[in-house]
C-alpha cells in the first residue's frame, strides 16, 4: 500500500519519490533509451518479448509516466496500442464507434463525417447494428482499427495489434499506415513480423532487457537481432527417437571446408551430418530443416526427395550435403535434424532447433527464399517472334 501511495503522489502531484532507486525485486522496464524522430519518419522497435517495446509506446502515449528523463512530442498523437479499448459488449458496433471515437479524441461531428468510411474500412457493414459481444476477435480488431485509423494524427504509435486480423485486412491496414507516412505522419511501429517492419519503417531500434543496444539501418538491426542468445529464438530445443542411429553433430562449412556460423546469400555451403549407428539400419532418411526466427520452416533438405539413398549404415559415418548456393532470405535460422527409417515412421533421432546459423545479404531480400534471376528488356515485336 505504501508503494501504491508513492506512485499516486508521483502521478498526480508530480513528486518524484525514489526515482533512481529500485524496490526489492524491481527492474527497469526501459533504461536510458534515447531517440529522435522527424516528421514523416518511420521507426521500428525490435526485440524479444519483455524487451520494453510496448512500455515505450505507453510512455509516449502518456499512459505511463517516466521515472526519469523527458519526452517531447509535437502534434496530435494517435495510438493503436489496445485496439477496441472502451468497447461495451452490450452495445452495437454503431454505438461503439461513437464511444470509442470519443475516447480517442474525435468529436461527434468528426465521427459523423467519417462514419461511413469507418464502417466501409472495417468491412463488417452487415454486423454494424449487432452487439459487439457477438463479434469474433477479428471483427473486434477490424472495427477498433477502423475507428483509430481515422484520427489523422501527426504521430502514430502502433503496437502488435493486427495479428488477429486476416491477411487481407492486415494488408489494408499496412497500406493505410504507409499512406499516413507518405502524408508526413511520424510512425513508431512495434511488431515481431520482420516483413511488416521492413515494409513500413525506415530504421530501427533493437531493444534487449529495456536497453537500446542498436539504432540505425534495419538490415544491421535485424542482423544483430538474429545474433542474440538462443533464447531469443521461437521454438524450444527438444530431442526424441529410439537412437538406433544417433545424430552426434551437424556442421556447416564453407567452400574451403571451414566450419561457419554465418553465410551470405548466394554462397556455397556444405552440411555435414555426423551419424553413429547403435545397430545396423538400411536406407535411412535424413532431413535437415531450416526454421526461421518466426517459427516456420523456410526450407528442408531431404535425402529421399533429393533422390539419394544412403544404403546400409552400420558404422560411424558423415553424410555430406553440398548446397551450390544458399537461397534462403537473410536472417537467423535454427536447424532441426531428423533421421528415420525408410518408412519415415520409425524415428531414430530427432533433434529440434539444436543448431543455428545466420544468412546475410547486402540488401533487403523480401520473402522466405531468395530466387536468383537474370533481367532483360524485350520489345513487343521480339516477344511476338
């Protein structure tokens, strides 16, 4: 209760109590983070869960007061931090548009003027007179974003609030955010979706345990993010199987045969899988999966799909897989190695997310893979011939 009283004094009266001292078991959610944005710039806040990204947005929006330091913002601030905050479940979508708009600072005249546009943007016209307690989570987000999108702010704060919406609506929202940026709106975006951040932002800040460990170019920012400790990755390390054949090690070596942890797009790579059989097996299958930092399988190197038969394995050996050119997009990858019987039902050894490598490139490569291509321009007559 005493701590709560101190916080009330600080927040209401402005008295700074113990501003530089932490209470037992406390830590700084945001510690000495400094940055400046000009009109029309877009900044991405990058980092693991608990790094301090959402806390920074809440301080910028005035929800949380900083214990020390200052925040200066010029212009009208709009925040998409908790979309749909203030919605009343018993009221209809139409009624909640007016309530939510008022909470966000829109006047009734402004809401009247934008009402049809808000409903059209949300795409839930046929349910606008239905109580929102019957809405799905996606419909809820659609309506909340549509109201907030019509604020026309000078500074827009966007947290990871679009994950519930479907792909088409996410694309519409990102296009709207990009449109605001082109009109001179300053944007600060928090998202774990690297593709989304790259599409909107000019530069980034990498946060780790409340501190900014890097500010600048997004390529460099994500390169450092992918190089953080293994607990930054999505997906735990697990192992399963009956160990008829054991995967002792998986190495990644360059053209000179030197083990590496980092490769460049287009560079050759050799994967060496060290196997130790504990009983003879015939025609085992080896599968090497490259899992992206977002958790999906970017690509897989599979012995059977690659048309290779390992034959009988009855003594320690190394399976060597030569990749002429690395074609996955830049980023960090966790490697899962699996060896099974010929029927793929008998799992000998399955080592999930047990190794990691980083792929780099000089420029941004969009998507899960990099596809090399040759370019030329032909005239219409040449195409006809």
